[in-house]
C-alpha cells in the first residue's frame, strides 16, 4: 500500500450496455449523502447512450475519468490516477464486455471494494445469458445485489430467479418495473432433495447443487448420512485408506469445469479402487482438517460403497 495514501472505498456497478449503470450512478452522485467530504472519483469504463449531467451532482468535490480502451486498465495507470486525484471513494461504471479479473489485477493496493451492484435490462438478459454466459456469470458471481430492471408483468420471475441462483445464492435480487417500482425476490429456494431424510439421497443430476450447498452450509449436513454417485480419484500420495470421491462440475462454461470432490475414508471401500472408477457411496458427514484439502472441509466416512455405471451426463451442471 502506498504510504501516503489511506484506503479508498470502491463501489463497482456492473452490467451490459443499456442496463442502467449511468442512470444509477447519476442518481448516486445527485444524493447529498454520497458526499463524504473528500474527493469522489467517477471512473467510467464504458460510453453508453446516456451521458452524465454533472451540473446536477450534489457531491461538492468530484473528478470524472474515462477509460476509452481496456489497454488503459492497468495498475500503473490506476495508481497514477489515484495519486493525481487523491480520491477518498471511487465509483466504477464497468464495461460489460470486460472480465472482472482485469479490474482486480489493475486495482491500486489501497483501493478496497466495499460494494458490487449488477444491473440487467430484463428484456435482453436471457439473450446475454444464452450467448455470453461466461460474462453473465462473471458479473453475478461476485455481486451483493442484482437488479433486473424494466421487468414486465408478463415475465416469469422463476425463470430469472433460477438462472441467478444457479450462479450464486448469496446476493439479493430486486425486480424493477418500467415505472421504477421495485420488488424484492422472495422465492423460496428449496433444494432438489430432502435434507431431513435419514439418508439424504442425491440424484445424479443434483450433484452440483449438493456440492455447493454442503460447502456453503456445513451445519446442515454435519452428522448426517448422504448417498450419491461419484467418480474416484486415487493417488499414491494420498494417506492410506483415503480416496477422493466427486464429480466434474461446470458452473459457467466448459473452460471452468473442475473436479469437485470429498475425502472418503472407511473400511467399506471396495478393494482395488482405481482412479476414474464410478462408485455409489453412502457415507456419514463430518468436518475436519484433511491433507487433501487446503484446510478444513467435509469428510465422508463410508457406510457402504458399491461399484456403479457412469451417469449419462458425466459433467454435473446446475441444469
């Protein structure tokens, strides 16, 4: 961190063209409560149809900087802007076609992200999700709030809810109609299996949901018995009597497919289990530190294990 610069709070507004980013930030800068007494920097990374009317800003001390090209999004350039403008807070209108890692890599060391908001024009959201899934995922996976604006009465909230929740269950969702009236998403998000059953049975198609939920909500599964089908990973470097059991999951696109697995121990393991063998596992769940994890995680103690056929869809998804 620069010795002469304190931490700078950063608010990032994400979305594609015509999603309402400029309007949101215009209203933010027109709010007297936005003024923190220091310099507010508006960092504009995309030029849309709507222009800022700085004459209406209620923030007394502000600067606007535009990045016309992604090549300008570098740590050297942003650090120079930080030193010259000396902002106390930064509001970023981010380019919808730029990936977020580019911004994270370019951020000066003293910039701290405090909030991320993602806006979508509902009329184009499904098209973007179908054709630019990786960019949609990129915008949603890190956000605290998603606003689906221009939401018409004939749209089915469940369709949009399902897409968003498949990416993240942590953010809030707001539907905003064409008059500006907002409604918070209150759709109950039940899991596709019964976590109260004596044995929690996970269908083949539900492994991705199961893996995400057991990692995010460990207390729900601690001490429970689960049954699922998965593929073994066996290496000589693994501790004696321990294997990995899991499946490849595609969260966003083919480029992010990864093997997501649990450590499995116990005397019930069939002999000569090899890597890529498919098994049906019934196991008790506990939590602890494991040499196969980078820290603590779910541990599976085998109750019964049998050989199985590979599922029709080898890669698990959030269908």
